[in-house]
C-alpha cells in the first residue's frame, strides 16, 4: 500500500479536498480523503507528500492527430486559408515514410504525457502509428482509423471494404488500454452511402465513431448551398458530390450516423436546432477552441452545449493546428474564449473547464 498526499486533492467527481490523500493498492485507488483519516486507516503504508501541489485525474485529450506531430509550424503559412491548409497537410503527409509517421506519433504521445494527458481520442490515417504510440508510452485511448478522401457514392462499397480491412488489422493489436474506432473524416469528404455503411457497421459491432463536423462557415455554405470551399476540389478529381442543402448536423442525422452516438469534433457553425439534434441523439462533442481560433473559424457555443446536457470534452487537435498539445492550457483558453464570446449565455468557471479536461472528456469519449 502506498499513500500520496498534497495540499489539494481534486477528485473532480466530488468536492476538492484540502490536505488530501490517496491510498493506492497495486495500481488501484483504494481510498481518497483527508490526509489524517487516510493515514490513520493505512498506518503501515509508504507515504509520498507532494506538498504545495494539486493531485487530480489524468487529462483526457478527446481530439488529436498524433501522426502529424512532425508538421508543427509547417502549415502556418496557409493557416488563413483552411482549404489550402488541408491540401498542404495531405501533400506533406503523402511524402512521409511509415517510419517517420510512427516516430511523429510517438513524439506526440510523449509530449501529451508530459503535459498530464493519460488518455487520447486520436485520429490516424495510418492508424498503426497511433496505436503503437499509445501502447509504447503506456497511455489509454481510442484510435480512430480515418477514411481516405471518399466523397463519391459510386466508390462507397469499395471504400468501406478498404476501411474495414484496416480496422480489423488494428483491432488485432488493441489491448486493455487501447480501443479501435472509426473516423469518417467530415460531411464533405465522405459520401452519404459510405456514412450509411459505417453507421450500420458501428451500430451492429458497438464501434466508437468520431467525425469533424460544422467546423467553419465555409463548410456550412458548402453543405447548405453547394458553394465555395471544396467545390473546385471535387471538380478537379471528377467527383460526383451534391449539396444536401442542410446543415452538417442535420445532414449527418439523415445518414443514420448520429444514431451511433459519435463524438463530433468542433461544432462551431451550429444552430439551436443542430444542438438539439446532437443532444437528442446522445452524440458528444470534442471542443477544440485553440484550433478554431488559429484558423479564425469562430467560437463554438460552449455553454449551450453544456446547458443541453451534451457530454463535452476538450481536444488539442493536431500540433499543426494548435501548435502545442497541452490540455491544461486548452482548458484555460476554453474558459476565457467562452467568457469573451458575444451572445454568450452563462459564464464558464475554472471548475467547469477543469471538469471538461478530465471527467467531461472521459464521458465524451
Ligand atoms: Zn482534427
């Protein structure tokens, strides 16, 4: 038996404990309480006192792309143009070897662990890199295998087959701490038919899903009116893509994917009706305020999510869109940005921000 103590213990799920202590038995928490009663209960335990510190649960980073850790700063020259940023990212990633991607993911996992993150919701195109990174650093997480650029209904069956092959291969290397999920990238890079196939598979097999959704006004205009943003990319690649004339969230609901309770990333350009759809479907949200701010995409209505009873966690996104993986800093930024948003409907406290970085993230993931 071992006891760790500090001036504060923050269980998050209950009130802070001044002069707190935690009794640990073979890696499991046996008891939490005030120092004097825990010491009395376990008189022969070895004691380690951290003094003027707070002991709290590990931080949960709900949204990352560890495999692009090597691109920190490499895309900053196009951060004002999100479409150019996405295309440049894909170009740079295509030029990386598997060994480089694996090393990048591992470096990202180490950076996260050093910042107190013990659990990741990580998206990977080359999923094995993230799985190996989490396993080698000893972290918990869900590795979501991402779809390739697949917006055309005509190739949906083949796209799904290829995705499923990758998923099954990854699942063989999962362990007690690392689970495998799927990430249909976004409403505009995945066809409706592929969304339906993934939704049926996820629901029948209980597979976790995450999707980038409602990230920007440009995406909203593309989905609602079929204008701007990705239209010339579709033309260039000869893709048949038709605007659903709906918001990203209501479109996703129409494909059936929301019934798989996905973790929706960003949700910046959402209406009250969208928020109700998210809540009614039991979907959760990965809030990434620094990534949104870096691109000038706006500030998601955080208090509205929480008021609607949606599980909300925080995500750093990749270091190419942050430029660090520091969830405590993310939580501070989340609170300050929410307080500073025009039309806000409430005041996010430090306590709520810390809860999102820990328990909220765990629920969302
Ligand atoms: Zn992302």
